[in-house]
C-alpha cells in the first residue's frame, strides 16, 4: 500500500486508510489519468477497503465482548 502513512507503532489507522481511499477516488476521477495508473489506484483502494472492513469487524467484536463483561 503505497503512500499510506503509518502511526508511531508502525501500523496504519482506520482514519488514515479512509483518508487515503478518499484521495485515491479523487485521483481516479481525473479524466487524464492513464489506465495503468487507474488500475494501480484501484488495487490500492481494494487493499485499503479490505483493511477498513477488517478493522470495523474487529472493533465491533471488541464492543460486543465489552458489553458481555
């Protein structure tokens, strides 16, 4: 995942991933962007979306576990 900032622990945060996805969408919407660049941005976006989905699923599970305590 290129151009993604990481936190001090060396891990990307959900917000950082979401911000990068928004940036990629704006870049993809450029009508002058070559198809090869679009493909790379779509691949990066897919990885970031998967990261966000996993992050949300993990957060949901943590909330459910906390509620059971």
